[in-house]
C-alpha cells in the first residue's frame, strides 16, 4: 500500500472505496490541520503556476479557494467574514483591476 500523508477533500475516501480499493485515514488534530492546510495551499499554488490553460488555472484557483475557506474557519471566520475583509481592503486601498506596477518610491525625509 502506498503512503499518502496528504490532506484530501472529504469525499475522497468514499470515492476510493466506491472504486473497490481500500485506504486508511485519520482525523487531524486542530494544530496539525492548520499545518496540512498550509501545505495544501502551497501544493495548489504550485499546481496553479504550472497550469498551461485557462481551464486548468481556474481549476487550481478553485482548489486554492476551498483551502483558503478552510483556513479562514481555523482562524475563526467563515467565507462571508473573509469576503467582508477583502471588500473593505479593496474599498480602502483598491483592488488589482487596473494592473498597476509600482516602479519607484521616493522615501520621505
């Protein structure tokens, strides 16, 4: 049996068994869960950067969003709270729609 110490979506063990295969899993402790979610976000981010089509990129972004929502819950918030924080920051500081690249900044004396 192959070793897979990897965080997976909730339906994956059921999918594996429905295919006539077997697997073992366990429920992570809260501290471990955050570590594995962070590792999963790094994994999904790396897959996004390797994406060679818009469709693949969007799939990876959706995976990242699912992990981000789970991370938000570990920090005591849900996706609505996270969206409110995002919207407030966009209101205060703008978003990334105008494609602005800052080239130089003169330091105040």
